[in-house]
């Protein structure tokens, strides 16, 4: 792989709302949820960064960013660290780790694709190590990063998508209140065949409305 308008409401998964949001003077980000720390990467993350990006199972649907060597992973990490310190930052590639143990879970982040008078447009993505699947960590992290983007980074439109066959990823989007706006048939060539892709969005005013409804998101 957060300051709600309904700050005392639990998440839909029964978790407490965000504990803390920090952004240091050098623009580095550190977010906290009930179970997770979501932070900018550092050069010391190389071993786990490489483990994630080079894992063929984790990266099955993300082959365009899969790395094939420690050198490729190191270059990817260097770019993420440089971007984290940029005053004109447009890319937020964040580490997800467990609060209690500091164990590396995966990565989440977004890229600003456009700036408009209404606010920024951004595309978000996420992926975690296989042994942390089915614990709700991605949903928890995505809710927090969406909150940060809307409340602290001037984002107005957040969008994402996945292969239609990737039902687990699509379910995360739904749990976070994202709205399906397209299903693209035979859209991406992958593993020797054309596959369908689904696209989701969430606008800031849509998020604000759903976030303050009893039992929703927060």
C-alpha cells in the first residue's frame, strides 16, 4: 500500500479510525491506522522491496512493473525515494507495514495524472505479499490513502482498475466505496490472451457523502 468528518466512527471492518497522520518538513509521509503504518520508503527497504516486486505470484497481474533483478528493484526504490523528497511530488509509492512488528506487508500508492481547477486527478494501485492476504490489510490501507489524498493532497478524483478476473482486488475497491464506471472487454493482452478490465472511480464529494453515513467507510 487518516481525519474523517465522522472521526469517532469505526470502519466497516470494525476497526478504529485512523490514529495519526504525519508529514514532515521534507514532505515525507507517515500514516497510521489501527493495525498499519503507511510510510514513504527508504533505501533500507531494498531487500523487502525486491522481494515484493520480483515475486511472480504477487506481480502476476502487474507484469509491467515486475522486476527481474536486485538492480532493477534498487533503481525502482531509488526513484520512489527521490520522488518522496520532491517539492513538486506527483508519485506516492508507500510502504505498508504492521504497526506491532514493523513487518513489511506490501506497497500502495498513487500517481497524479492531471491537475485541474477542481483538484488533482490520480490513479491508485496496491499489492501485498501473499502471506498477508485475507486479513483486510489492503482495504484498511486503501481507505487511509484515499482519505489522505482527498483531505491533505488536494486530490478530487481517484481512479483505479484491475483485470476482471482479479475478484479480490475488485472487492477491495467496492469495500472502499469506489464506483464502477467501465468494464472493458478484451482490453489487455496478458498471458497469451485478451482479458477484460474493470475501472473504478471515487470523487471527493462522493467520498465525503459516503464517509459520513452511519456504518460506512469510517
